[in-house]
C-alpha cells in the first residue's frame, strides 16, 4: 500500500484544529481527498512531551463517513521529532474500525469542515472541496493524540 508514501519529508501547510493537554492537532487542507461521503485528510498530532518510545509526533490518515457521522484511521506514522519530522519509529496501514464522531471533539470539528455538519446524521453533504478554505482535520476523532490501538 502506498498510503504512507506521503509521510516522507513533511512540507505541509499544517493548520491547527485543536489543542489539549497532550498535543496540538493539525490538518493539511491541501491534501484533503474530497468526497461527498468519505473524505480523507492527513492529521498531525504534535505532542508536547515525547512518549517512552521516543514518539514526538504522529501523522494519521483519517477517513470520515459524512452520512453516518463516524471516522476511522487508514494509516499512521509515529515520528521522533516535532511536526512530523525526524525518524519514522512506527508505521501502520491497518485500517481501524469505524467509531462514531460525537461530543465536543476534534473529530466533530473536522467532520463539520469536511462534510458540512457536526456529529448529527444527515444525508450526503458537501464535499471537502466546498470547505477547503477551512479544510482542517484532526486525529482519531477525539482530543487524544492517538488511540492505544495505534500502539505507539
């Protein structure tokens, strides 16, 4: 799979989406894959502190289901330095299970930008192209840098 081919040198125009006690979450609006039902966007979780495994940032390709208000990760890379730079420590192209986008989360902010609605179920919404000016994205649909399922 070539999903991680974009994770090389990170020369993205990352736009901040959210911040919590663990990380600042960014997306790259120029790399949004527009779709009226399943838009995808790269997220960057820039951790305030390195993990025990030496991870300082994570790049995650997230896919959103605009119709059923849910999201999943398609691929990720854990990096040794801030802002997606440095040595790649871990990668995965294993898609996670779909999870609902609910509450006041990064996922809700992103689905609003990409699909034109928050965590409510609606029919097919506008494409990411229509919201490209604010095309930001988050991580794993919540305010955490990465789920334990990502393993790193």
